[in-house]
């Protein structure tokens, strides 16, 4: 029998949340055995997401109107940094595409390597199958991000990240749409703190495909890269 992992009392999970009422409880319930501190930032949801997250055991902070994922991340990061017991922050998506196992491994890698930032990358191995359209757009995003930041990544728009407290305290996101993913890389690079990448698997679920998130997010990334 596999021994369950011990809960990590010094890592806070930050989950931007917008209209994911049907899946968020499962995401939170999957996280809590490993990470007892889960904070969801409900970004003006209209489908009961906040209450579903609260019932599942998360701390919920509510934006009264939709401000965008960048603003939700900043609210969550600020909250986690305000907690004296917080050593690491993990940014984690609400739609079920991220794996708790990857988050655990990334926090362990940060501690073992003394890294202040760990970026998840779906392109360091071949487990993730994004489809060729999304792959091309994501690779374009990597190219543009690497041109404009001091950090050279293999996967620039992956929402699964580990950020040590001292690095997180220097993050001040202003971009509200998909461009925040490039902005956070830029700001983390400016800290001068050590970083690594870690292979992760993204789960393109029937739920996310039914919502069209894979294609829509790819288009949003491309638009923001063009107009930013």
C-alpha cells in the first residue's frame, strides 16, 4: 500500500476561479490532503463557484465583478504572502487540468534545489497532447516571452508554478487577461532569484474540451501577444 503524502502546512495554493462550479469542488478535494491551505479567488462568477469552493473546504476571496485572471492571481498572492506560515505559493488552475502530484513534486524540487521559482512545463516530456494548433500558438508564446524577459522557458503560458515567498512578495501584476502570464515571468526574472523548470502533465479533459477552453485560450494568448 502506498503511504499517502504528508500535508504541507507551509505551502499555499492560489486558485483563480471563474464559473467552474461543476468541477471546483473536485479540484479542491484533490488538493487538500497534500495542501491544507487552498485559497480560491472567485473573480465575479455567476454560477455559484464561490459557494461550491467554500463548501469543499477552500478559503474564498470574492471579486464583486470580473477583473481577469491576472487580478485574481495578484489577490491570491497578496493574501498568501500576508500569512506568516507561508513559505511557498503554488498557482493552480480551477478547471482540473493540473495534477496535484506535479504540484507536490515541484515544491519538493524547489526545496531540494534552493529555487525561488519553479515553472511547470508541458514540453519537457511527451505526456501532454495539446493538439497541433495549440502547440504552435503556445510555442509562439514561448518565443515572444523569451524575447522580452530574462528567463528562457520551454513553456511560457503554463499556470502551474511554485513561487517562494521572497519572490512572490515582488510580484505586482497589472495585466488582467492572458498577457499576465508573460508579465509574471518578466517580474519573476527581475527578482534575480534562482529558478528551474519541471516537467508536468496537463490533462485536457472532456470538461475543458466541451467548454472550448483549449482553442479559446490559444486564441486569447495570440491576441494578447499581438496587442500588448
